[in-house]
């Protein structure tokens, strides 16, 4: 998919959006679908999410699959962030990258399914979120 700029006008906006195709893994009766988002420019991801223009392609028997979204994006910020509540209920687990504080135990957030945030393995800056043990 590569990196794209935001659309400049409404006509361009109608023809774009973000399409996410899963990597499907199956072993026996266990079915895992992984969706990855990390190669989209910082401004475009929340732009598309807020306009409900992110299409996640699902297998036909989607209820039989455990769906994981692997997201490398800033969670909180003035504009270029992707708040937790923006994802629908089709995702069973969101693994949030880019954030540095470690919240590895999955937790429900914003009335949605579970989020986990591995964080960085070492302190990378002098901030409060980096002060905890890694």
C-alpha cells in the first residue's frame, strides 16, 4: 500500500481510504487473522479513521477467527493520534506499538475489546512514562 498523502479535494477523498488485508494463519482448528497498520503517514491514519474510511477485509467465516490488529501509531495527541475507541468490535486484540510505556497485560479500553502495549524494552527518553521498570 505504501505511504500516501491526504486527499486534496472531495473527489480524491471519495476514491481513497485505507484497505487492510489480513495475514491468515491456521493450524488445526485454530484460526488467527493479523491486520497490520504502520506504513500510513501520521496525519492520514486518524483522518481516515474519523471519516469511517478504513476497510478491513475479513474471511467469510469471520466469527471463527481470532482477529489481532497490530498498530504502530501515536495513541494520544492533538491531531495525529488514533484514540482507542475508534476501532469496531470485530477486533479481538489490539497490539499497540510506538507508545513507550509498557502495558503488556491486555486490558479493556473505551468499552472495547482488549488492548496491549509492549512498550520499549529500555528507557528512550526522560519522561514519566519511561521512569518505570522495563
